[in-house]
C-alpha cells in the first residue's frame, strides 16, 4: 500500500514528456521554501494499492507518447521505497518509463536499492553542497543526498539534478559555481534544472497554521535566473529552467 | 464524366457524376515536410490588412456595427461590386457594396431584423417591413402559425432553446468547390437533368423537389451574374489557382448574401486549392509568395463576413460569431493523409494576419497525419489559441466517407451529399428538476409534465428519480422532434437556401441535428443523489430552490466510471428516444453535446441543482466537466469526456481545454511535444473534439481584471495546481510573470 497525497494526470515538469505524477504523502525535510507543505505530514493522504495505481496509469498510458511515463514525487517518495519498488518493478515490466523525484536524504537500504533498480530516471534535488547551509535550509544534513548521487552514478542511473533558486539563500555565485563543479565529472547526470523560487505555496502555510519563514523573500528576477543558468553552464552542459 | 483534369471541364455538357472528392483524391500532393517553406504576408496583403484593421476599429467604436444597408434586401445580385482597396485585392467580392456594411435578410423573421437595426441606431426601411408583414410571409410567421401550446411553453421556459424559428437555420455546407471545378454552366446542366428526372406521381414531395431545383437553377444563374459584376466569367471552370480560389469564394459569397445562418461553414477547401496551386507552381506560373498571398487574402475576406443580429443573439453566443469552419488535414479511407502545403498555408494565416476566431480553423486529427504537421498545428495552437481539433479517424469510420466538412463547431457533413436541419438544444437539467418538482418548472412553477408524482422523503432517492428522469427525457424528445419538424418545414417553405442547395446533390441524405445542454450537471447531480445524501430545500410552493449535499460523490471529469457511466447512458438514452419519432423529410436524428459559449445563458435560466450548483450559475460548456470538479489533472478530465460514445452523438461532442503555456512544459519544444502527446492520446481514446486554448499574457491580464469570467482558468506549476481566480492579486501578478518566463 502507498500513502498517496494526490495524483496529477498531466505532469509536464517532472521528467521527460507527459507524466502520471504520484505525489506521495510524508517528508522528513522541512525546506524553508517547500511549496507543498501539505505533503509533509507522515499521516493523512489516501491509501492505495499497487494494483489500483497501475490501473490508473494504464488508463493514461496512451498519452505518454515516446518519452512520457510515471513519476513518483511527494512528499518524499523514498520514504515508501518498499511499496514503491513493487510499483516501479510492475510498471517497468509493462514497458512504462519510471522516474523518481527525490531529495535523496535517506541512507540507502535494500528497499531503496530495489526501487532504484527499477528506476529509469532519478530527479535529484540537491539543495545545497555546504552541510551547514543544507541543515539551515532543510533541517537535515546533505550527507545522504550526496551519497545518493554517488550511488546512482555508480549504478549508471540517469540523473537530472534540480536546484531551487532562492534569492539570498541559494543564489550566490560561489554556491552555484561549487554546486555545478561538484557534478561536472558525473557521467550519468543528463541535465540540471533550475526551479526559480515562487510564493504560490505560501497560502498553504496559512491554511495549515505553520509560520512561513520566507515571508518577504521575492522570487528571482529574469536576470537573476539567467545569471544562475550561465554559472551552472560553466560546468554542466545541459541546463534548463523550470 | 469524371474530372481527371481541371482543364477538361470547359464544357456545358451535363456531368453524370459530380465528384469533387475524386478530383482531389486523384491529384492531391500530400506533403510530409515541415513549415520551413512558409512565407510572410505580401505587400498587397499588408496594405489591405491595414485598411481592414482600421475599419474594424471603427466598427468597434460604433458599438459593433459599422454600417447597415437598411433599404435593400440582401440577395445574390442585390448589391453592386464592392472592394476594400481594389488595386491590392487578389481575391475580390463583398457581401454588400462596402466592407463591413451589413445587409438585411428579413425572410427568417422581419421583427428580428427591425429590432437589430434599431439596437444599432438604424431604421429598417418601412417598405421592407410592409412587404414582410402584409404581402409576404416570413419563416418566423409560418412557425408560429403551426406551433402547439406545448411547443410554445417548452420554448418560453427555456427547456428548448436557441431554436432557429426566427432566424436563418444555417448549418448547411454548400460544396463551393463545384463552381471552380465545373463552372456554373455545367452545374446548371446537371440540375436541369436532375429536374427532368423528377417525374411520376405529383405528390407533395415530388412537387416540392421540382420547385426547389428550379430555385437552385435560378441561384446558379444569379451567381454567374454576380461574378460578372466583378469582371469574371464563372460559367466555365477555373483554369488556375487564382481562379479556383476566386470561383470558390464567389459561390460561398452567394450563400452569405442570401442567408445569415447561425453557422455557415466552408467545408474543406484547402486541399482542393492545393491541387491548383501545385499545378501552377510546377508550371512556373505561381511563386510561394503569390500562393500565400492568395490564401491570406481569401482568409482576410472571410474575416470580413458580417451578419446583422440582435444583441441578445450576440450575448447568447458571446460575440458576433459566424462559424466559417474550414476543416484541414485528415486522411483518406485508403490511409493516405490529406496534409498539403496549402494546409500549412491556411494555418500560416494566423501568423500573417494575426490570431482570429474566424475562419474557424479545424484540424482533422488522424493517426495518419505526418508528425511535422502535428507539431506545426500544436505550435500554432500554443501561439494563437485559434485552432480546434477533431478526430478524423473516428468520424471517417462513422460515416464511411473521407470528404467531409465540419459545420459550426463539431458537426460532420459529407461535402455535397449531406444536408442538415439545425436543431439547437434542449436543456436536460430542467428535465431532471421537473422530476424533483412534480413535473413543474423549477423557476416559473408552471406544470409542464403530467403524471409526475411529488417525491416523498427527506432525501432524494436515486431509484425513484432515475426512471422518472428517463420518462422526462422521452417526453422532451418527442416534443423536441415535433418542434423541429415544424421549424424546418417552414424554413424550407419560406426561407429556402437555394444558393447552397444548388451546390449539393439533388438527392441527398438529410440529418436533423439535436443537442443537449447541461450533461455534466445532470451526471454530477445523479451521482450526488446516488452516492451522497441530497436534501432538497423546498419553498412554499413545494419547489426545491436549493439542495444540501451531505458527503462526497464521484464527479464527472475524474475518469471515474461510477459517474462517467451515468453521463454516457444519458446521452445514449436521449439519442435512442430521438430515433423513435418520425422526422421531417426522413432525416436521420443526430445528437450533439455542445453549448459553445452559451453555457452562461443556460445557467441563468436554470434553478439550483442537486450537485450543489446554486441557482442561475453557469453550466460547463459542451461536454466539459464542471469547472473546479475535475481535480485529478487534465488527462483524467479528458478521459471522462472521451468515454462519451461518438456513435451516440453523431452531431459532435465538444470539449474545451484551457491551459497556460508553462503548464504544457518549460520551453517551446517541450510544449509542442507534450501538446502533440496530449492530442494523440485523447484521440486514441476515440474522443471526438478538443478546443485548445493556450492562454496568452493578454488573456491572463483580463482574467485578473474580471476573475469571475474565468472560473476555469487553472494555473499549473511544478507539482501544483490552483484556480487563477482564487489567487491574490499579487500572486496572480507572479503567475503572469512566471508564465511568460520562457522567453529567457
């Protein structure tokens, strides 16, 4: 059984092509800029079986075209690695492309290994390279995240890296340079994506009664985003803006 | 004689078989390449466009109507030649003697014309009023002479709505290409021969057809004269591309001069034009610039088509629409696709002349279409929001024919072989409410249906209501068919479309196109009654004026069979009921799930509904799920609509899809690919139609100013979806900024 927050049947930003996006409930990070705080709690959501999900996926398979498929996002999908591994194994057996949109912030255990063995694409959100900064942003160390990237590299799993660009937090030249330089020798990093910070999730905090810590932080300007892209391109050949 | 070459047609001999389809099928040059050959507008086109833009601005400034000729009843030969700016026009011809000047066509109903004139500050010539009240009967008078009390009641309560009983029914598509391929003289000869063959017992039917064919022959002669006024001899076939476009346009213009039908669509002319264009280009007589100029100027002419209508009509259809629908693309029954370079050239007009709802460019989507064309169409959609898509594979299979046009928005007509009686719509939500209110209308309280028992119990009971609802639908279907029979009998009698009918086969198939409005509300209401608990709140008359819904229920638009099956069954049931009755001139009943833009007006006449919709709130358009209830993403929503069976709704199932560019993908390439995937998937599910709106910045700004008018506008960013109207102003501004981020 998987604890599902919601399903987006026409995902166009979570991997290649048209995607069935499964937002799983529960996350242990508390990213300051999280735009889905309603997916953080480890309770709530709807319990769904692998078969139920597969049935829903099959109904939209014809829309996937050559590139599309299923993406597990969240929340943090690897918190439910055991059941998700079964789902991905089933989907792959049916010829469906699988993508995992994760923060990679867990120690890799047998369940995660099994899950990754049936994952075509890992979309890894590396929030900061500096451990202290990472803790400040998310409440957790980045040690597991970087180990996760190493594991995928070793196993030859295609990776898309993601970086949320938050003015004053993750947009310094020094940080962006270090971030891209760190991954420049990764053979399996296919692209990096910049996600410009936005405030559209702010109203959810109000609704949930959680203080919004980035109150007053403005989204990056067009120029700031272009600048970040240029910096990342110094080390990484394919940089996209989401 | 089959037409193997357009040069061999210069004969006045009768054609044993008029067969435009065969001509195109034999000569078409299918094109698999991309859009790189296309060119921009020519200097002449630009000059004309400048004049037209200015005229349209003046028209707007004057409240929507630039000028009206109130003294002349518009007919094929009623007006002298008119031009926009003669030296720049490569295609000529206007409805009256000046651009945007509207003619009066009183034979549908003179009071409507009188009122329309008055609303725009004009007075209809009293001589015309006199003629149409004292000496000549109009269609409208005929209908009301024959209507029963019941028909009048259903009409005035808004249960049967938009009936073509006081205006031209439209919806007929003449095969305008015939004039170019054969020339008028050959068409007259064919009709003369047809007439000679209509003999035997002089029954009502036979006499009528003989009279009609005579009228058609007159119209053909009048077309010839109209062309002469512009200096062209269309008695002979067109000899080159320019003539082919010009001859076809003259034929269409003749129809538009005589009638102002709700929708007067063009058919499928682009592949026909392409045969001539290709030939001229091969012979070195035409350049790409000249070919595009022809298409641009033809389309520019179509954009100038105007009808004089009451503001009430314009409110119903949101604007001043003409539905000049041109079907582009599709495939032949043998599997070859019909995409030509001219298909591209037609779509290119949306760049060369700017986006426009008219002509209503409709891409016939088929699995056989070349990928390059699918991508180009998707790109044009994203850039202009001016294309709709229809499932050619499903339609071709259903009608067994591959040369058809789309009438209005979604209605298939085999070109030259089909004639349609337009049937407007029936509000089936009111049928459901009648059942809940003992057969009474939920707004006026008057008794409509007899023998509907008052419901017992605090909560609505599905098992009691559903069978009664079917009885109500059966009752409506019977009266709906009868009403249509009266209308079309009178329309044929008093306002016959001789110009269009002259360009159809004399012996043809007739369809009567019925329609339903409010399908999603009916499905959700029945689902609420079945799966949640619905308590009606009744007023002192015992009429339910509000409903309290306890608990949740499956909603149409989420790919949930529990409710989607209800929607599907309602459509099939109503369609079957329509087929039980005798229809005028043995027409086949067809059914549409289509409200176009009139969903707001339907809502205004309909009380509260058991799905929780408040009284007088808008309906969802066409077969769309109710806005805000399709919460599982676009594909789940599309899948629900795709379940409706085209075989049970042969007049079409309309769905409108609105999205911002960013929600289609991060950059232009991704957006095009994802839209192609979306369309391919939707049509592989055997869905019928999709209107694609990709909102531009201008529209989002309008939505900020009037959020109430855009309740459906959904903004999707990574992993996040919200209704635009629910965001704060500041957030809307941010969406606006983000949405148009991709220029980076």
